[in-house]
C-alpha cells in the first residue's frame, strides 16, 4: 500500500465510487442520491483552488482503498484557521487501519498549512468513526439533535474537534 496525493485523472472515478456507496448504504453522508461523474470536476477544482489536499491510499494493484481531505468550515474570514475534514474507506477495506493512517496524514497536512482546528461532522450513531477520532485526540465539541433525516429516521450530527499547535503567529489580516 502507498499513500499519495489524489488527482482528478487517476482517482475521480474511484473517489466517486467510494462516496456513492456511502451515500446509498450509510449515514456517513447526508446526501440521498448518488453523485454524477461530472460532480467530481468541481470537487477537484475547489480542492486545488484552495490548496485543500486529497490524500489517498492505493493497494498494490493501483486501486484506491480510501481517501481523506479537508475543506472550508465556514466562509467568514475569522474561520480561516479552521477546516472540516472527511475520511472514507472503500467498503471492502474497512477495519484494516486505513482510516487511522489517512487521518494521521490529514492532521499532518493541516499542521503543515498552519491550520489550528480540524473539525469532523459525524452522525452520532457512527461508533466506529467516533472511536477513531477520539483515539487520535479529537474531542466532542457538541451535537445538533435531529440535524438530518435519512432512511426513515432523524439523525443527530456530532462535531469532533482537534486543536493543533499551529499557527505560530495567528493574524487578523
């Protein structure tokens, strides 16, 4: 297995497959319908324009086993040191430590880009994701009750945060 920066040309279809599986089989994403292939064009352009990394793990055959990224938390300037991350592992490769490896990569990337806070929005019943985040030092920041509705039930959305020791000299500018 190798960790690498994902590209549109090589990974868009595989990322879309992982995301669409999560949409139709889980509450990891609050979408209802699978995303079309052309949605990945804007997704990658946004990541590139904002210097948001997309880090993946490939198997020996070149198959993308999972990926992690972060993006804008909220659009106002005072949030410039906060990013919201997402991590997804292919359904056939879960519980093998890939999520942990990917999370360590995105934490390092956030530090390297001088972010101060990583935020993850996790459906409150997703015990596996919560345990992973807590094991990496994330703490519960709060839960929004009944924030979403999917699969015939209300979903609570819990926010987990990791405060980083960066930047060295934050600024209002």
